């Protein structure tokens, strides 16, 4: 599994992704983040990740979700 996230390239791909998620093939961003950092994350953390992901998608930029989780988590720890 890749850590990069992108928007579906067309309607057919979007439909396949939605079908896979409906059948339990996907995990939430919160669950993925918890796997990466080893502890639960709060809603604010997830909302920040979603916002960054949406911005990258709108700009058609690649988005390394794992790297972004690690950076955001490190930043939060440093600011605490």
C-alpha cells in the first residue's frame, strides 16, 4: 500500500473506490494516523489532515499522507 493519496482519475475509478470502501476495504484517516504514530489522534488532528489533503487535491499535487502525519505530529509535540 502506498502512503501517497490522490483523487480518483475519473468517474469509473471513483465508483470502484467508493464500492471498495463500502465493502470495508478502506480505513479512516484517523485509523491510518494512529497506525503511523502509535496512539489515537483527536478530531482537530484529523480535520487538519483532511484540509491539507483537500488543498493538495485541488492543486493536483501528490500527497504523502504518512509523511504529513509524521510532520504534523512532530510539530504538535514541539508546540505542547
